[in-house]
């Protein structure tokens, strides 16, 4: 059911296992597990890990491994990929990995799929990346390893332990390509508004307009990704959000950096990253309540998945705690 107000809204977390300046990947993994345990207790809907490669601030390259660790440390929250960049992989291998996860954690595993490399072109070649033009075919092959009867495509290979398992498959995107494919297949759709906010509304409208019911979904289901920085005051939240702005600034210059300490951003710097970070919720609890309520009036979504590039782990925990309090209060 489309969320009309905060009471209806489901909220989730996208984690990239971010590495703050002066810390290590091991620190990032400990922070991921800690945040996941808190999110589970706070009642978040799902906790996704994103696949990226050769990026200084992101440690979530071995996505399936990290998903298993998070699922092991939590009890109720759904855990999955946001997403697996499918053309980087053999569909059979991903089926085996997520069949394993679903076997161990039945009913809790999401398989979000994207077609971008999640890295630069040199690293994409090192991954032996496939031709993304065949992304629909790769999705069909992958799904067929789980449930051949559903897709009608019977393969010569039996993917043990994938066959008979049924992790929820999502399609992820930052344009209308995956929106159209998700609608055609009757799958849930997640839009990456945290880095491509300008295309969010058209893609979501395309998905809803073209949605065809399936055995998976009777009605369209949309999740929107947004950046997050919540603190006890607006000033503190804006300061913490400067780490997100610095992250996107470094990306725009082609030199990703570990997550930087908060600092005052110049107007020129803010102008450079404005379009990239426009999909953000920033402020104290009263402020973000108004921002989210305004968003729900503008676009038909069922769930929001928040991500953050906050430098201090404790501040990031506090941000998600305050957000959940706002949503729960309605």
C-alpha cells in the first residue's frame, strides 16, 4: 500500500560499509554489524549492502559475505543486496550464493539487482564484466535457477542449493530502464534517489504506469533511496551532512576519498554537488518530519531506504535512531 503518511511508511537502511578517514575496513565492518543490530532492535524493515569495487570509502565489495554476517547477527530484519551488480557476475554463482543465504535465513533474504558496474571502467574490465545490454536475460537466467516453473525457462544446470529457494528479487535503477523491466516482470522496484534524484519521479511513474501483476506482486511496490543526516539540532545535522557533500565532491573529481570529517563547505563546492545530493533528508527531528511528509505528497512510494556518509559512527547511529523515532511517532 502506497504510504500516504508517516504511519504507513516503511523505512530501511542501505549500508556501504563506509571507511572514515583514519579508520580501516575492519572498523567499517564492525560498524556495519553494530548498526545492523541496532536497526533490528529499532524495527527497521530491511538492511541492504551495496556492491562497489576499487573505491576508497567503501568496503562492501564482498557483498554476499557481508550479508551473511549481518543476517547472522540479527533476528527479524530482512537483509539483502542493494544491490548485486549482476553483469559483474555469473548468474549461476549469484543463485548459489543467495540460495545458500535463503536456506540458512529463510524468508529474510532480499536479492536486489543492478546493471551498473559499481566501479570505474578499468576495474569493471578486471571483474570480467559481461555486456549489460543483456541484463534482462541475465535476470531471467538467475530467477530460473531458483524457480524454473515461474519463468518457464528450464536450464540444464541445477543450482544447488538455489533450486526451490525463493529470495525476493528486486530491480534497482537510477533511470527508467530497470523501472520498465521491473514493471514488466511484476517485481518490486528500488530507485537510487540518493545519487540520481533528478530522475526519481519519472522512473517511479513509469514503473507504476506499466506494472503487470505477477506471482510475486499483485500491485506495484516502490522503494526510494535517500541520503540521511539527522541530529538534535539543524546546525549539527548540516555539519554532519558535509561529509556526504565531500564524498560526492570527491567522486565528481574522480578521486574518491575515505569519509571526511565535517567541515564548512564553500558555496562553490555546494553548487557542484547540489544535483547529486538533492535527494537528502537533513535536519533535526521536527525538520525531517516535514521533509518526509512533503515527499509523500509528491510521489507514490511504499518505503524509503536511507543511507548516510556520516563520519562518526556514534553520530550515524544517533541519526538512524532519531529517524525511527520520528517515523514511529507518525
